[in-house]
């Protein structure tokens, strides 16, 4: 029996590798997003802790510490705002990457279905040819026995 060879096999392999590459990029993007979110949450928690610490300080000391805090809070707020912008950009990149991965996956799954169907037809054709050869061999055998 002949070996099954599908013309689009190379395209399927390329799409599989492309999907793996896109998935790795998506994973790296997701890691960066998680890292930035963690940084933002840490900065927000630090600000909250400082504010709670100021509330616990006696009113006389609190005024000078509040003034110092307010001077430096602008910098922290700016850093948090920048992190939020970065997170927003990373989220949109992540959505785009997910869409790319899904598109490639759908294309690849379509190719896999085509391959399965082509292989099924190939096997059916080979079985038909094999049956035809067996029938011919049986006829030749029958004719030889009839001639003797």
C-alpha cells in the first residue's frame, strides 16, 4: 500500500509552529502584565499604609509628616498613573495577541480537518484498489483452474 502524502502538510506544520510562537509571546506578555499590576498594587498599598500610619500619629507630629507626605505623594501618584497606562497598553496588546492565536488556531484546525478527510479518502481508495487487485487475482486463479 502506498504511503499517505498530503500536499498541505508543510502548511499545517508552519501554522503549528506559528501558533506555538504566538502562544509564547502571549505568555511573555501576560507575565509582563502581571508584573506591572503587581508593581502598581504594591505602590498603592505603600501609599495606603503611609496614610494609615499618619492617622495613627499624634496631631502635633502629624502636620509635619503630612506635609512631607503630600510633597512626595505627587511623585507616587505619577508613577501609579504611568503604571496604569502601561497596564492599559499591555492589556490591549494581550487582546490582540489572543485574537491572533485564536485565528491561527482556527485556521490550523481547519487544515487538520482537511487532512483527516483526505486521509480517509486515501485509505478508502487504497482499500478499493486492493480489493480490485484481489478480485483480479481470484479471477485469474479461477480461469487457470477452469482451463486445466
